[in-house]
C-alpha cells in the first residue's frame, strides 16, 4: 500500500510540475508580446510627436 501511495504522490508532483512549466511558458509568451506591443506604441508616439512638431514649426513660419 505504501508503494502505491508513493507512486500516486510522484505522479501528482509530476503533473504539478508540468502544469507549472506550462504556466511559465505562457507567461513568457505574453511577456514577449507585451514588449513588442510596448515598443510599437513608443515608436508610434515618437512619430506622432515628430509630425506634430513639424506641423507646428511649419505653421509658425
């Protein structure tokens, strides 16, 4: 009976470890996507500010 309990416990621990690895992989993917989106937003904001500044300079001349 004891060996069966140990096997059941080991299987449970392995399942828990696989679950944690899957969660970690999902988190890494989300983190990568978030970085890409943040970079695109910053580039877009920089271009918008540049266009605005160019437009204001042209209006003042």
